[in-house]
C-alpha cells in the first residue's frame, strides 16, 4: 500500500469510537474515462467530464473502534465480503495519513441498483473517503479527497464535487495532479437525466478489468486515447457556452468510441442488451422530432438520456415504453459530497 503524500491536519480524537457518515452522489461521464496509465496508482489514461446526479446516492457510515479486529462492510443491509478488499485498501490510505491502525465498521446503502453500470463504486467510494476522513478527524480538502477517492475507483474522484466536473490525467509520475475539479455548479445549467434500466444484475466484467482488457487487446484502444483530448476540448467549450447540441454530439460520439474499443477487445466486451440499442434509437427519434436529448452508456446496459430543461417528461414516457425497459429513474444534477448528511446508513 502506497500512502498518498497528504499530511494529516488534525489528529484522531483518541480512544473513543469515532463515527461519521456522508452522502455522495453517483455520476455519469459525458466524456468517458476508459483505460489506465498506471494500474498501481490507478491513474487514468484519459481525462473525463461528468455530471453529478442528485437522486442516485450512496449513504455511508464509518465507525472506527479499537475493539474491531478487522474491517467489516455491510452493503444495502447485508454483509458484503466481495467488496471488502477494496474498502480496506481505501481505509488503509486514510489510516496511513492519520497515523492510526484501527479497524472500521462500514455500512453503505445505495438508492439505486449496485454494480449495474450506474456508478455505484463512484458514489460509494466518494462517500467512504469523506466519511472515513471525518471519522478519523482528518481535515482533507476536496482536492485531497478526490485524489484518495481516485485511488479506490477512478470515477469516484469526480462526485466529490457537484454539477459538471472535469477529471485530469496526471503529468507527474506520482499522480498527485490527477484529481477532479468543478466546472459548473448544478444550478448553473440544470440538465436532467432519465435512466432507462434494462437489467439490475451486477455486470460480469468490472469497469476496471474491462478497461485493462481493452488496453491490452483492442486494436482501437490507441485511437480512443489519441482522439480523446479533442473530445474533451469540444465538451469544455460546449459546457462553457451552454451549447446542448454540441455537447450531445461529442458525448454520443465519445460513448460509442469507448464501447467500440471495448467490443473489439479479446475476449470481446459487450455491455449492451437488445433494449440498450432500442433506447438509443428512441433517443435519436426523439431528437429528430425536436426534443433536446442525447444518450450515454457506461459499463452496463442502462441508457442515460441527458435532457435539456423541460424535455424530461417526454423522454421518460418514450423510454418507459421501449420493450425491455424495466424501470426509469429521473434525476437532476446534484451537489458534491455532504458529510453528516443522510440518515446514517445501516
Ligand atoms: O471508476 P471505474 O473503475 O468504475 O470506471 C468507470 C468507467 C466508466 O463508468 C465506464 C466511465 C466513466 O468515466 O465513468
């Protein structure tokens, strides 16, 4: 375990159990992170631009207590050994900064299906970092939290912040300049998102393994990485100008490039269902009919339809009607991580 070079600004409060909770939102990337420059430091090979989603959250509570012999994780009310190693690795970074060796009981609850391409690792690890830092009495800046969250899950670095967020690639070898930064607050361009859920199973191949496989075997991976800075520049300009059509064009293109690179990996990665494709077609039909909407898809079959203000109800009705769509979720853009918010998971 390599502890990031972040100095503790406050000492833990002593032997008493220290508990804190945090709510972090999920996010979707409009310009995607797919590929690692360094697996050990979990450095992205490409930058990304995301939006933080109000209604898709993880509530996480962390209790450090000297009497705990090991870390424990409860996810959505059930003990979860599967994700415990990643949680422990993340807690180890914070324990290293605080200079303590106490174990924690972590309890986390998601407002949406876990591991199905709705970025539960992003909201889960963003909430874990903030709650655990608070429980240890560490005063970490949002940027420092973003760096630590990135080590746990690349996309978790972003929803430390709300609204529109850009994640930077590292130029330094130690990765200390790979963090997320806010671009626009949620209310500065209040887009909305309709999520068409076509499956609730956990995906077979995690994002992390999928991107490694793409980098190792996809003939299109290099083209994906090389064409990425231009997509970021177009998206930055579109967001600055609140140009919905320009943002939609580059976001759809970037999403399909990511999936094309993944599909061409060996063995191939196909995250889509039939209903995924039907939803893409439906979004295009809506747009042709004058409704301002564009799609994006992450490492799962769900389609996220990003809507200009006012378009959401028509988009939701149209996607709910697509055969194979099990449910739809609607959300606006949300704030960054909130410590002490939420009911306290468990
Ligand atoms: O942070 P990870 O390892 O779960 O990877 C996220 C990858 C995508 O969701 C497909 C894209 C992104 O930028 O969020």
